């Protein structure tokens, strides 16, 4: 299965993809890289926790 081109996605599209594909570490990694490029320090685990809190989705791990 071919993965989408995460670099071509907007951050909003990438976030929606992550919500639908919670186990895709490549997508989470791309999102974290983008956040870090904006000068914010965040780990993958912190990012997942932020997404979980903002979506009120306790099953997101």
C-alpha cells in the first residue's frame, strides 16, 4: 500500500489523516517536524497527547 505524500498535505489535512490513521508513525513524524520548524519544541508523544485532548478522543494512543 502506497502512503500519501505527507509533504504535499496542509497541516490540517495531515492532522485529519493522523486522526484516521493513528498508527502511522510517518505521518506523526511529519507533523512533529512541521511544528518544530515553526519554533515549537514537541515530542511525538506530546503531539499525540495534544491531538487527543483537542479532539476529546481518549482512544488515540
